[in-house]
C-alpha cells in the first residue's frame, strides 16, 4: 500500500505542474506577435467581415481569461479543441503524429543505453587507461555538440557522400509491408532500421554521452566501496563483483538521468524531425508555433508535459525495484 499511496500522492502533486504548464503556454502563445486568422488567410482577398466571423467561430474575439477558462473546461472533458489551420480535431492530429516521435525517442534511448552502459563500465574498470581517455573524449564531444548538427553531418557523410543510408523520412512498421510494396516483414524491418538509424544516432548521442559519464563515475565509486573490498578479500571473482555488487548500485543515478532527460529528448526531437523530414509530433509543434495555431500548440504542450511528468513518476517508482533500500512508507 505504501507504493500505491506514494503513486497517488505524486499524481496529485503533478496536477498543479500541468496547470502551470497550460497557463504559461497559453499566455506565451496568445501574446506572440501576429494574427492567426490573417496567417491562415494569407494570399487571399478577404474582408474584415470574414475575419470577424472566423474569430467568432474559434472564440478568438473573447477576452484572454475567458478563452483560458473555456479551454480548461473543454480539456477536463477530454477535448483539446480544433486546429484553426487544419480544421481538424487536435486529438486526432496528435494521435496521428505521436507514433513517429515515440519510435524516434524510444529508439534513441535504446541506442543511448546500449552504448553508454558498456562504455561507462569499460572506462571505470580501466580507469586512466587509453579506453578510459577515449570514452571521456567521446562523452565530451557528445555533450558539447548540438543534435541537429550531428544529424546534418550524418546526412552529409552516410546519405550524400557514401549513399548507404536514406536522408529523410521513416518507414512505419505498423503500416505493413503492403503499404510500401515490400516483399514481406523481413524487408519491412530492414527498411525500418535503415531509415531510423541516422535520426536515432543524432538524437541519442547527447543522451549516450550524458549517461556514459554518469555510469563511469558511479561505477568507479561502487568499485571503491567497502562491500566490494570485502568481496575481493573473500576471493569472489571480479566478474561476479562487477555484475552482482557494483553494477546494480550504480544504476540509481542512471534511472534518474533517463527520467529527467525525457524532456531533453522530446525537445531534441523537434529539430531532428525537421532535419530528417519526419512527420512527428515535434515537427507538428514547430508548424503550429509558426502558424500561431493556439489550440494545437496547447494540445501538444499538454501531451508532452504529461508524458514528462508521468516519466518522472515512473522513474521514482523504479527506484524500489533497483535498490531494496528504497521504500515508500510500507516499512518502519
């Protein structure tokens, strides 16, 4: 019951955070210079009567506080509103674009974890040796280099110069091989990986570099612990010490970084999707900001904010499964 109570409390605490996100986003979107109706009708011959009618249709003629109250009322009923530029429900647009973004972010995290943890362990076990120096240089470059620049360099090298990987778009496995004209699911999987490889590396490099530095530091600290020294004194093999004693304790900060860096990954996805021409949630948000599509901006921000908050809560709950010393009030 302690874990359940803790989860409920954290969910309740997340409500003011999400309300704050809606307030800040709503104010910033509505005070931005420009008129969404005139942007929508740009290049057409229109009169003031048509502009007034569209503003009344979308409630843009009402005071700011009334529009916010109306938006929150609809939000509590599960209605994210309509996109003024696309004339489609915001919920429908977000569902349509969420798949590519989730596939990109999850694959980037998979790449980061699969490379950062082994490299961090290698650097810690071979401290101040050439492997350690190389890993620290890689981590420094990864942290210092913007994701979009890495993406552009990957396109120039592997897509334009070598021509071995595609430079834009993704292949979505849930559409099936018939949609793309592939011979079967093996070819579909192969093409999915080919198209995903460059954007995955571009987005995951920052996460990989951050996680590798933390993994190295924590593994060094764990390997210097008293329980490790005692295990060595009893003649426990070094591989067993590394796997059963040092590794598990060192993963708590990794879980924290993974949860907190979710916002960084989602933010990086905005630029990566533009660089690689991926029709995901990040690109949709950027298009909404450019077009001052208030309802769409609010809807995407609420969804991303909710994903981040839920990710942080899941991260906190995961502590108890990694480290038995962490409890949530069910032990004295």
